[in-house]
C-alpha cells in the first residue's frame, strides 16, 4: 500500500506532521493507496491521480470539522470530499454511521485518534505539576476550567492567536510551544483536563443545515446550541505521557468508544466537581496509578500508527 501524507500549512507544528504512516507504506507499485491529511481533498493533481488506484483509503482526523466548513477552495462539498475515496477512516463514529446510511458508495470506518510510538520516550519524568490543559480556548466554558485549574500548580499551553476567547490568555504558562516540548510538560503533570467538544459559529451551523439528512447524524443532535463532539488529539497525547485523563462529561461522551470510564479515565461534571477531583487525585495519586497505566497501555498497544496501519491495510475494523 502506498502512503501519501500532506501536512496542514496553516497550523504551526501540525499534529499530522508527527504521524508516521509513511514508514509502513510499500514503495513498490501497488493498486492501493492511503492518504493522510485534509489537503489530500484539495490537490487537483493528486485527486486526478487517484484514478489509477483500485483502493483509495483516506484518514480524516478532522471530523466533524470538515462537515461544517462548506465547500473547499476547489469547490468540493463536504460530501464530495469524502466520496473521492473508496474508504474513509474517521475519528467521529457518529459521522461514520450517518455517512454509511447515505449509501454513496464510500465506506466509512470509525477509528480512534492515534499516536506515533517513536515519541514514546517521555513518560518517566517526576510529576512536578498537578494539572494541565493543552489546547485552544473557543468558548467561555473551557476558560472556566482553566480558571479552576489556576488555583493549583497548573500548566496551560495554548496558541493565543487562534483562540476565540481571550479571557484566560494571561493564565497561559506556555505559548506556541512545539508538540514535543508540550508532551514533555504533560509527562511532568499528574493529570490533564480533557474536553471533546467543538463550538460552532452561526455560519458553521448554517453550513451543517445544508448537508443531506443532517438531522440523522447524532453528532448534530445539539446543533441549535452550536455544540458538537470531537475526539481530540489531547486524549492520546496525555495518555501516552502518563498524565491521568480527567474528562468533561458531555451529551455524547465519545471517549467511551475507545476508553472505559473509571478504568482508563475519570469524568468530571462541572467546575466544582473538577476542583474536587483535582484535590482528591493529587492528594492520593498512587490510588489512581492503575488508571494512568491502563490508558497508557491501550495507546501503546492499539492506538498507534503501526497497529492502525496494519488494520487498514487488511481492511479490518479498528478495535
């Protein structure tokens, strides 16, 4: 199977650039190709070249993002972008179910976010920090978690230029740091706050309403509130760094497709509950070490590029 990875150009140190599917591809002539990265749906020359392959597999690590963006810059609708390929592996299980029900000739398969095992060298640091949040701040709800964290020995890594809400920018401990440096910081932190939601603008909401049978996609069940689920890369990043996953409970809880609550991670309900959980876990951290180890082992054994490439090459479900 050939492998083609195209990196995002707009996002500094794009997480896709840290994946290594190319290492597992076969350079000899084959009629199968695996494509990674949103730009694969935007390059006309590449799209034309797909005609020579019997099997074209696309990894979409953006869903449901690419469904609310409208037509891309070469005029392909969100649906057409997926039907370029014979198979699409997506991080959104709700979108997989919905798309397959549309019966458009492209098979969509749910997959977890994955990681490159060659970066598994940063897990044995002393836990110098209590709690971390890594990511952008697109809603005041996320800002409220960061304010709650700030009462502790916390880490907050972000890229302020990409934040929609700036009320907690001043609380950032690390700005614009490369992913490898971010992972080293996470590896020194007892627990990481995880939220798996997207917050839509009115224009993005309207774009969703243009999709065929959009109401049938469970990911859009709270569209009127501008709220969508999306499994974030911070889940496997934090697990790989042996930082306990402290996950915000939401209407979907997409985490549960790949991780088990109380076994691989801990839920929190709101800011008061978050504060209680931080206090409890930081005080009795040894009691939760088995949860940290469970999530870590799951990522090491299954949610990594090598394992997932082998499943895709064989046309198998991701377990």
